[in-house]
């Protein structure tokens, strides 16, 4: 095998051979679709791969992996394209794009779903909700199932039904050697452990099998808003209230300037607000009783927490995170919303400049914490809340200032950092990746990497080098 090179060298004989057997589309720089196909969700990332292999099935994935090995091209793997740091596109290498692989099959009797790697969360929710079922998944419809699952997967159903990986039954994988294997509790269990949190380090997953649960289709869900001035009191009340809440309830706190959306009264547009968004994964009447104290706390200016289809709730954040805007993000988990953590959050919330910046604070606990920590590569089940400090601008204008705001906010929280979710890392270096997994798991993941990818063929990811 050739050494893995970062520079572009397209071997024309190897390319002809690939083109001869490839069922999907091969998109090179001269192709009219190239400009569109090289884009990823984060508009601040612009890279120019030598080739994009748009795979239609396992055979295409195997062919693309073998082609990259033969030619020495660096490989990026893309499913939904939502990597915050843009790790699913490379400069001058090969993008193995699973985007065209969009098959979903729900088995309503067994309550399982088989899902190909290019499927997005909105697509999966639509198919599973046709049977009143769902699994824990991303809170923005156009996020990829694949990347999100492989990092762990947090979402509205997690406190009742666990992380996405806690609902993963098996995965089909093309390894760095171009072999096809299945991983589950009984087949290649070491790989199955590593896939559940270890990201794209061990191979390309072509298909997932998930466990599903009855959900909705109508759930009590949505945000309640207060003026930002009330944030210190709202957060202190919220802290006590959500600590006692049943596992059916999942909440996310958001600070931002109120967006000019149709359901937001015009007098609120652009005004700084704090919101607690809820989703109750149980009977609506039970949810109403649980959420009642929050709804009557202080003086909310808008209450959108009402019975609605689960799929509608799942698309609530879509307008805030469209493709192509410029995003920067840093993240950390904290044990609890202590007074100092609340003070830091409110202080930085009042400094938000961009009308688009919104930072979510996710509630963990419940079923997430109940699963044994050692059972999967995912780390940090014991954390109380996850800060996802995201800044947003439409273009480069104002981006640097917002990014500075993110960094200073994250640094201010540093004394309170407990862990970090690997899917919320930027390109932060090996020490941070080790920190994300903890030393013990990191060493175990390294050993697994030596077994499944000893050459570090898959290294454009939150990389766990084999040595
Ligand atoms: C708008 C938005 C909303 C989000 N919401 C949530 C959320 O609700 N919950 C949550 O947990 N996370 C969330 N995230 C983070 C998300 O989990 C990661 O960004 C994840 O990587 C997205 O997966 P993707 O398939 O879209 O990404 P891609 O950019 O396609 O892939 C990211 C990385 O995953 C690996 N990868 C992708 N596909 C495969 C595959 N088939 N086989 C092997 N490796 C693969 C590769 O290393 C790749 O670099 C969100 C991100 C964004 C941008």
C-alpha cells in the first residue's frame, strides 16, 4: 500500500478503474456540480477535494476505500456534512460521500429501524413517526444520523430512552482494509463498543440498526421565553425544578436575541431573551402538570410549550442553523448550574452581538446517566448539563468578534468544566480528545485503532492515533 499523502495525486489508471465499477457519481473539480458538492453545512469551511465519491451502496464504499489506499489520497468521510469543524471535507483528498444512501426500513412489530448512512434525522423521524415510534436523535432535521450517532447522540428523548448509541443494535462497517463487517453485542463486540462514541475512527458505517420506542405522535413541547433581565432568577428556579423532573422531561435553555420568526410577536424581535425549551416524552396531561410551575414562574413574555406533533418540535431549531452561515463553537459539560456558572452564563449572554447567535445548555441525567459508563466509548454520562457555546453570523462579517466571544465565555467556564462531548469539539488537538474520552477509555480506543486501522487511514475526524 502507498503511504497516505495529503497532496493531491490522482492516478489516472486507478481513477479509470474506479469509474469503471462505480455505481454512484464521481465528482471532480471540472464537474459542474463540484462547487455545490464540496460544500459542508458550516459556511466558514471551504475546502477543495480532488474527488468526491458519491456512494450508492456498500460496493461503492469498498471501491472508494480501495482507491484511496492505492492512490494514497487522504480521505474525508461525509454523511450529513454537519461536523462543526468541517472534518467531512478535505483539501486535495477524497471525500467518501454517503449522502446518496438514504434507505430506511422500519419494522413496527419489532420496533426497530434499519437506516443507511446518508439519512438525515428529519427523514428518519418521518418514517418512524408514521408508526408512532422514534429513537433519540438530533434536534435539527438536516443533521446526519451517522456522525451524530457515532459520537454518542444527545436529543429530546435522551432522558427517557438514553443516548442514540444506547439504542444502537448493530452497525455495518467497511474497515480501513476495505473489508465488510457487522458490529453488535454478539458480533465484533469490541468494535461495537468503540463505534458507540469513538466517531469515525474505526471504519465507514454503511448502515445502522436502531431500537425504537413509542413516542407521541403528539407531545407537549416548545419554548417558554422571559426577558434576559430575568435570566438569573429563571436559571436558579430552573435548576431546582428540573432536578426533580421525571425522566420523560428533557429541557434545553437558550439565550439569544429573539428571532424575527412568525410565531414571535414583533415587539420582541431582536430583544435579548432567555428561553427554556421542553419536550415531554409521555402523556400530554402528565407533561402539563410537570411544566406548570415553570410556565407560571416570573413573567414569561411568550409561551410556545403546547401539544404538537413530535416531528414539528424536532424542526423547531431548523431556522436558527441553516446551511452556509458561519458558525464557531466551543463546548463543555458542567456538573451543575451552580451560582458561579449561572453568573458567567448570564454575563456572557448579555454580551451577544449577533442577532443569530444562540447558545443551548442541554439537560442531561435520567437514562443517559443510568447506562454504565464503561459500556460504551462515550464519556461523561455523569455530567449535569452540556454547554454548546455557538456563535453565528451569515458571512465572514462579524465572525471574528463572535468567535472571540465564544472563546472568552468558554474560558470563563474553565474552572467548572467536567467533560466534553466529542461531537461538540472543534479541531482542538489530541489532549482535548483524550480529555473527551478520559485516559482509560482513550487508551482502550487506541488499542482498538491499532486493530482496525493501524495506518490511521481514517484520520480526518476527532482522531485517536494508533500509537
Ligand atoms: C445544526 C446542528 C445540530 C446538531 N444537533 C445535535 C444534536 O441534537 N445532538 C447531537 O448529539 N449532536 C448534534 N450536533 C453535532 C453532530 O452530532 C455532529 O456535528 C455530527 O458529526 C454530525 O453528523 P453528520 O453525519 O451530519 O456529520 P459529517 O460532517 O458528515 O460527519 C462528521 C464526522 O463523522 C464521521 N462520519 C460521518 N459519517 C460517517 C460514517 N458513515 N461512518 C463513519 N464515520 C462517519 C467522520 O469522521 C466525519 O468527519 C449538531 C450539529 C449541527 C451542525
